[in-house]
């Protein structure tokens, strides 16, 4: 059974907000972001453990410059739990529980 890669709702909102921001300013850049994220998802299907470990136990981070995707394996699937621009504070970098 093939592995699934999905965004948790909060990460999906973060991604959608970034995509909308780009689409307003540069539709071509928004399209490139979609393509790059789809390639990253395929990489996670094939090689989820190739990414370095995240700061929160059980997580890993995939860099898709200038974005950082924090993810974890759940069962046989991969959950993207955080999507951030690299200049933003990321998942696990604050004292708040996300």
C-alpha cells in the first residue's frame, strides 16, 4: 500500500495563506511553489527518513527553500504538521504547544 503524505489542517492553512500571498503578487511564483511542494511530497513518499530530525522528538524537517516543512510519520503515512517560511519561527521553536 503506498504511503500517503498529507497536511494537518493548521499546516494546510499556513500553506494556503502563503500560496494566496504569492498568487496576489506573482502568479508564476505561486505555480512554482505548487510544483515544488508536489515534488517534496513525492520525496516524502519515497524517502521520509532522509530529512534531518526536527527539534521536537519524532519530527523531521524538509527544506524546500525558502520554506521548511516539519513532518512526522504516523502509521505508514507522513503528516506535514508545519509549513513555514524560513524567516518565521518554526514548529517547536517557542514555548507554546502547537
